C-alpha cells in the first residue's frame, strides 16, 4: 500500500498529530502535500524499481526542499545501474558539498570494482587511508563488496575481510556495534561462519555491559530494580536496541545454521536478552518480518511490575 499524504485522513484518524504534521510540512516548504508535483515525487520514490531518469524527472518537479534528496537518490540509482557517467553528471549539476562528495566517492569505488583484482585492492586501501572514520571506511568497503557480488565473488570476500579487520575490535560505542553488525550481515550471504565469528565477541561484550548496568543501577542507569532487570526500564535504550539487532542477525543466520544461532542466543547471560534473541530466531523461522526496533518481549509481557530474573 502506498503512502497516503492526505491531511483530511490525518485529521480524521490522528487528530492529535494533525497540527504537528502541518507545521512540519510548512517548515519543509511543502504546504499542501496533495499538490500534483508533490504527490508525483512521493509516488516515484515509493516505486522500488524506479530508474535514475524517473527520479531525475521527479526531482525537477518536486518542492525545492526535497530536490537535493531525490537527486541524490537518482545519482545513487545510476551507480547501481552501472551508469557512472550519468551519476557524475547528476551530482555535478544538482548536488552540493557533502552530498556531491558522497556520490563521487561511490562512483570511484564502483569504477574500482571494474579493474583488475590486485590493482583494485591496492587502490581501495589508498582511498580508505583518506577517510577519517572507521564507519565511513566500512560503508565504502561494503558498497564495493556489493558491486562485486555477481562478477567476482573471490574479490568480494577479500573486500569483506578488509571490512572485518577494521570492525573486529571491542566496541567503544553503539555505532561501533552497528558497524560490526553490518559487516556480519554482509558476510551472511557468502560465508555464514564469518558472520557467527563477528557476532560472538559482541554478545560477550553485551553481557559485560549488562553486568555493569546492574552494578550501576540506581546511580547512573536504571534498568534494574532490586537486582532484577525490568522490561519497561530497558525499553528504548541503546543497549536494548543493540540486543535487538543481534537478535535480527541471529534470525537471519538461523536459515543457514539454526543450531549455531540458538547456541549464540543462549550465550546471553541475562534471561530477557536471551529470550529476545530466541524469539527473533523463532519469528525468522516462521517468516515474521521485524517491525521497527525489535523488542519481542513486549509482545507478551504484561504492563506494570513484570520482571525477568537473572539466572
């Protein structure tokens, strides 16, 4: 079902949100979202198979506040289609500063993927050295690996190994956990064993963080009460979201090795994270798609003082 940008419908079904929606649309300079040009832009954006030229046409008629975003998507689509010259033209004609630089980097890596294997890896390493953050380096390596998936699986594995080397350390923040999860996801389609190897130390570190949270409860954090983890207090935290992400990845890997996924889920020392991960695996086996940030325990946990005890 497509996105329905109908203010009357919002007034009818979400009256408490109508004022905020109108204010946000005004800030974006959209005004009436039912205008033909706005509706056309959103319609094209919702089409999964929209090509680069369709997106360019949609951007040209979209409100100014939306144009840069749509042109960036058009350039990215042109790269996916293998038309780097068109992507470069779109970026130079319609994008500014960081958005243009991001597209140009993707073009460089796309073109590197077409070169001979040895030269490509050397050039990739040179380009990585110019990037300041590990997250940016991993993002570009995963883009290259995706481009190599069909044409050169051997080179794809080498590029993923480069990403694993960068991500394979004890996480210092939740973004670094996410970097590790992204690399694990990329490996899952080509070498599931590597994915499990990426996830295992992260689960051990999450256990350490949960133990630390238990000690600090009442001082710096409040996700435990009387030595027991409470569902309501855990919800919405970065720690909870990261645990949920691990559950998602274990559910994906269960399709290739259900037993090992179950074994890793059981490595969570606290009962609640363990149940969350196990439920994600079960839902994945049943074909249930996750919605939003996973917190499967909420699906059956009663409100109030329900707690899950540490074993």
